[in-house]
C-alpha cells in the first residue's frame, strides 16, 4: 500500500526486499551463525581429542550428555541456519510467487525431516542402550 | 565478488551435502557396526575423500566469509582496500585450515 507523504519512516520500508518481510529472519540467521561458530569449534575440538574414530568410541562420546547435548544443539542450529540461508537464496532467485512458496515449503519439510532423523539417532544412543 | 558468491555456493553445498552427511554419520553410528562400516567404506573411497575434503574447505570458507559478513554488518570494513584484503584472507584461511585438517589425516592413511 502506498501511503505517500503520510507514511511513517517504518511504513515506507516494511515489505521491501525480496522476501517482503524478514527483520527477525535476518537476525535469526546471525544468531544461529554465532551458535554454529561455538558449536563448530566444540565439534572440531572434540574430534581432535577423540582417541579413535571407531564406532564404539563415537557412540560412547555421543551417548554421554557432554556429547549428546552439544551435538543436538548443533543439529538444530545447523538445520535452522541452512533453512534460513536457502530461503534467502530461493527468495532472491525465484520470482514466481507460487514456485517460491512451493520450494520454501519443500525446504522446510526437508530440514525438519533431516533434523528429526539426526535427533532420533542421538536419542537412540543416549537413551536406547544399543550403543 | 568471488568471495560473496562463494558464500552462497558453499552455504548451499553445506546445507545439502554437508547436512546429509551429518545425518548419515549420526544414524550410522547409532545404527550399529554394519551401518557404520558402510559409512566408513564410502568415506574412505577416493570419491568419498574428495567430497569430505571439499566439504571441509566449504565449511571453513563459509565460516570465514560469514565472520567477514558479521563484521560488515557492524558497518566496518567497507573501505575498498580493507574489504579486498579481508576477502583474500578468507580464501587463504580456508585453504590453510583445510590443509591443517587433512594433511595429517591423509598422512596417517598411507
């Protein structure tokens, strides 16, 4: 809606940009990136300190709270960050409204599906006793 | 320019290939000896190694150019000289970090 002269400064700029909304989205992208910076450093350090990469060692590492909790957080932050990032790419390059909505919805399903699978695997190791 | 588009490309690679690999790795560890053997067999295959080294580089490149973007979000680093130096540093840094991770690994595999 064009309110011309009577629009407030905020009213003049909301809805611009390729997603037509998105201040929270922009911020969330940066907050998850900061989380991934920390969790990524944790992952690299953990892998460096593991005595070996055989299955038993890894399963024991991920079954303990000190491994399972940061890894679950990493999975959530990584999928959220990836989903946000891919949405920015879709919003920038896909101009037909219906296609954009469909692609963004598919990405959402893919992200939730992938994250759920990873969290299920972690839960199985932490609570299942099969490790 | 190059570093900016690389941020998107490495981000897309990490989102699809990187996260698929993370999910496969975690489900394989949880799945048992056989599932994990399938994973390590694929990872040790020459193509698997190329993918892993490539994703390692993509991770570091995306991480470093992500830090560059955070600095630029704060309004700093827009002078042409500084901006260019920072961009080149992300390229050199990602290459160096990838080598640091993989040279000992590949050395141990020989």
